[in-house]
C-alpha cells in the first residue's frame, strides 16, 4: 500500500487507516557557513615538535575532525534567540623534511571556536528523560530542561595553506593557556606541547558546516501502514548464495577503467582527500 501511495497528498483517503501521534524534533532555525580559518595554530606532540625545530621544510598533508563541543546559552533581552558556541578539535598531519632523509610525519591538535545566533522559540515546558543526569562527568551542572538542542553537521576541513614561524618572531602573539578535555588529549599517544617551543606550525583550513536548533514536538500524522522490512536476515553475506550468482548482480565498474587526471592522484583510499595548494 505504501508503494502505491508515493505522495500522501494524492492518496485515496480510504487508504489511510488512522491518525497516529508521534514524537519528533522540530527544526526552529538553521544556518550554513563556509569558514576560511586563517593561521590556526597547531599544538604538536613532543616528538613532532622536536622534528619541527630542526626541519628544513614542512608541509601539511591533511586535517581530520576529532570532536565538536556545542554549548547553548540564551541571548540576553531576547528569549527567542540562543547563542550556539561551537568548538572544533582537529588532528593535523604534516610531513617534515630534515636534510636529505625521507620526510618524517608529525602531527598535532588545532582548535577553532565559532558562534552562531539562531531562533530557538520560547518554551515553558521542562522536559526530562529517564537517561537525564544532574551533573556532567566533571561535576558541573549543565543540564537545562527547557532549552533547545543544537545540532552541528560538518565535513572534514580542507587544508588551504600552512606556514612555520619562529616564536621569537614579533608576529607570534602571546596566547592564553589552552584548556583541553581529557578525552581529546587521550587521542594522542604523546604529550602535546602547549608552550616553550622554538617554532610553531600554523595552518589555514576551509570548512563547511550546518548549524540548527531543534525542539521536541508531538505531531499527529496520517498512517498508511506499519513499515515491515522486506529483506531477509542472514548470518553472513553470501554464505548460502552461489558466488557466481552474487557476482552477476554486481554492476560493471566502467568508471574504474577511465583514465584519471593528475588531480585524482591517490585514489579513493588516499588518507588525505584534500591537498595543500
């Protein structure tokens, strides 16, 4: 029945069995952004910092998004709008050339923070769930039962450029001590150098993101039928199927035979999809 009613507006009213109440999240506001993050400092590991201090040349290979921390706070004097502070944590991988030896890999952490203001609508209802906890793992209460939920969608950033500067260079401004979550520090197998280094690595990243605010909502929707899976379960793929029959249904990969240009060097399995320009 559901296949016959692709568009619910064109369905026969007699095909609609009943109305059903569902719980979902309503998007109150959203925005998209294209950030060019210039001269973002990279906090290298102890071993990587030693390589950078003696390297003749350094080139950033790629950047990977590790985690995104989101904080939602109401805007003063406007109960319908909220500030969304988003902190992005990136793992940056680079190659350092020392003498005539093969380039050595070095890596570290980069942190970027941005803010967006969106309409979250006003709600007087306080919503609690069975998995609600009064305190965060660090013992600080951050739970607010009537605030909207912020959702951030982001792609891995593109590496646009990089540079190395001496700390004694007057262009290197003093920076406040960086506070990092323990979970982020645990993703590196070596200690990060936050101060006292002789040279610093900076990277410029291009980032695409979507930010939205959501609120819980209860809706009544027409029901066509319950969704029942049509695919049968099996223990393992192809375990009871003839291998030639399974192979016959695989489409011919014609695109894999077509010559590729220089910009496609590395293939789909390349660990760094974006290269430094």
